C-alpha cells in the first residue's frame, strides 16, 4: 500500500479549487489529489542564491509572519526546506518572469530563472493558502496548502498600472501600498504621472521652483506636495523588491501649467500663469520655439533618468491643444532625442504617433475606438504599442452612475467591460507582436483618498493584469468571474476597499467583523 498523506480534520476551503481559482490564470496548474502540506511554527524558508532570492524570501516571510504569527526564518541555503525558493532552469518556463511551483507533502518549492520569477511564484503561493493569509493580524490557521503544481509565464512583457499623483498628490507610504496591491496580480510596471497643470511632483535640482512652488497645489486647492529625490529612490527600490519597474512621466508640451507658474521663461508669453486647481485640460503649453525650453527638458530628463533604473521615460504629449500640429511635430522631433541621449527609451501617449520615430519607442494608446491609422503607421516605422483604451482600461471611469468618484466620458466600465477584449487583436493594423502590453491608468481629478484609489482598482485591476499575463486561450468571462469571486475574501482579509460588482457572485464574508467588510458601492 502506498503511504497515504495525513488529512487535516476539516478540509480547508481553499483545497478543492485553489489551483483552478488563480488570478491571473496560469499557463498550467494541477492539484494532486489527497496531498497537502501545512505551514507551522517550525517552517523555515530556504533560499538561494543570496542576496537576490533572499529579498524575495524576506517579503514572503513578512506576509506570512503577519497572518500566522510564526517566526518563518529565512535560511540562505540551497538545501531542501519546507519552503524552498531557488534559481533553476529544469522544468522552468524559458522566460525571465516564469516560474514553477510544486507543493508536495514535504513542502513548497518555487523555482525560477530570476528574482522576478521567484517573486511571481510567491504571489501565486499566497493565493494557494487560505484567504486569511492576507490578514494583518495573526490567526489560528490551519495554514494548509493543497498539493499540486503550477508552471507559469506571462503573455506580454509589460503589465502596468498608472497613478496620477499630479491632480491629487499621494504621500510615499500610499505609493508603497499601491505597489503592494498591484504586485499581487503580477503587474510589473508602475507608471507615475508626475507632472500636470495642477502640480509638479518631483524635485529637480537645476529648477528647484518646479517642485517647491509648482508642487504646492492640487485639484480643489489642497496643499499638494512633491517627492524629494530620496523619496523617489525609495519608491523605485521598493518597487524593485516587488519585481516592478517605475516609469516616470513628465507630460509635455501641454499639461504644464504648474511648470509655467514656477518659471515664466518656459511660457510662450514669458508670463507666469496663476497656479491652477481646476480640472480642465489642454489650455497650457511650453514655449516650443524657445531654446530655454529645451535646456529645461534636457535638465529634467537627465535628472529623472539618473534616478530611474528602468528603460522607459514617458514624455506625455497628450492634449496639447494650444500647440499647432506643425509646432508639435517640431517639438517632439527635438524632445525625443533628449530622452534617447539619457539612455532611455521614449514612451508617450498616442498623440506622439505621427511625429518622428525614435528607436524602440512605445506609443500608449488611450483612444476609444479599435482603429487608429497613425498608430498603425507608427508600428510600421518600428514603434511598439502599450494598450490603455479608455473604454476598456481607464480605471478613473465610474462602474455605474452611482459610483461616488470618477468620470464617464469613455463610458461606465464594469469589470466585464474591462476583461472582455483581446489586447493581441484589439487595434486594426497592430499585430500582437507589436503589442508591448497593457496598462490601467488611474487619473485622480476626483479621487482624493487611498480608499477611493482602491475602490477604482478592485476588481478591475486584476482583470487588466490577467489580460496582460494569462495565455489568450484562458480568456473566458464565466471562468474569470468565478475566479475573481474567490479573490473577494482575500481583499476583505487585507482591508482592501473594493467595488462589490453585481456581475460577480461574491462569497459571503462569514464571521468577518463588520468594520473589515468592504463598503457596498
Ligand atoms: C484624458 S488620457 C487625459 C487626462 C485626464 C483623463 C481623465 C490622457 C492622456 N489625458 O489628462 O486626466 O482624460 O479621464
């Protein structure tokens, strides 16, 4: 008789469907019937090689310690351990973000080629544990993981979330929480919209008034704020430990009132406009014929590039209604090489598409139709496309007319609208091979608190994350709706505010104290 693995007295709720409930859906996963492993007070995390894998292990340990109360020491050793994170190639998908996860009666092994792969594997492991593992306070368990395996890798290289910190400033602690939230679903880029009419949010040594004066305002007249260089480095480093690359955006030549208010010489009429705290767009512009403007851009891009290890620098370029088309083209023909000279790759909103090409540039599509011939033409000249169609991916759109914050110019976006499209075949003339990935932008004209940020993110961000990560063949609304429902108790345990979409059959939050329940919206 083969040995029979001992079964816990009550079958944990995560047992039967855990491997079928993962979000984003993995490339492959199977449970092993009758096999379990239970995390206990003696569990250690073995990890190799140090220090890259140790950072991933420490993050996992911190999450697990919080909810289990167990010590979970991280042991830098390649030997077998109850939880083992290690670099390997055998059986691991050939992709820098791929991983393989195995759960046997002896423990959990995550194998990957890189720290990013290991990190994604540990995020999957969290979803295989009971929902209470997301709690900020220690609970009794049992912390049982059903046996089985996952092999996984992303469909698209770029899965992004954008936060507009210009319309309403968010302190560093909120950005770190935002990073934690998006990393749950294997998002790997954080796009920070750092500048707009209402505020300039990053310190620039050569132009100190940008942040000091241009940063001291926001929509509605609040105090605003800005990130020091140390703040920004902290964000970049924290993001890196969650396998996330920061993409900074300096939006030019429009959306620049805060910069013009700080420095009159950047303005076409050499006069500083007053600080702006409204929500109109398209009324401001840099002096596109002035050399001072290009000196300014050179300084700003050089300082930002020096702070940014990631490959991209986003130059905005949207809604420059005050700049005639010919001047816009001239401006972008000068601006993009300034970015390239810093060693970075240009990213920009799709208004950039019919301006001069720059090597490998990324055009971020935010239109509402499935056809844009200038974008398709830019692709023939070598551009790649990042998809953020406003009627699919804009997380500042309301879910329904009674959503307390948000816009509706691109429509009302329930979770099914956000999920039910294929990035690989969305834009006419843009083949999947030209699609770098997907990004969900959150504009914050009306979003003023972290609870509101979370409300707009959940449950739609996981939908975008899944479109970016999961194989095209897994896309199925009914299946996604079922898997998403299983995430609800995790968000409740983590204290995440979310929209209880009527399209999803959320499980009852049995026994949860009412304060921990998400608001019904
Ligand atoms: C358009 S999308 C904008 C933003 C607004 C947003 C509101 C884009 C590139 N520009 O300035 O915040 O709509 O939904």
